[in-house]
C-alpha cells in the first residue's frame, strides 16, 4: 500500500501524504453527512471520545445553519411578543 501511495505521490508531485489522510477524509465525510459519531467510531475502530478529540470540527455549513436558526428563533420570538403587546 505504501509503495502505491508513494508512486501516486511521485506522479502527482505531492510532497507529503500518509494513509492517515485517507482515514481523516473518511471520518470527515461521514461526520459532515450527519452520521452519528458512535457509528463512525465503530466503522474506524475507535471510540466516540477519540473521534470528538481528533476528527470532529465545525463545518461552515453547520455554522451557517445554526446562525440562521437563531435568527429565525429571535425573529419569531420578537413577532410573538409584538402580537401579545398589540392584543393588550
């Protein structure tokens, strides 16, 4: 396996690559597609704690979604408060 990776890296002029990058990519893809951490951990033979520590990181799309969700909640709350005030 190492020889194959070395040959590919030589051909593609990649200066540094390890098989761990493939593992990290696999875990990252799984997590970004909302596969439960316990499932991902089982697939790679690790613990959920290690997945959290080593692989889990924030994804931009999730940050945008979380921000938009808070905007909606705040706007809905403000809207509901306005309706209540107007009813009085």
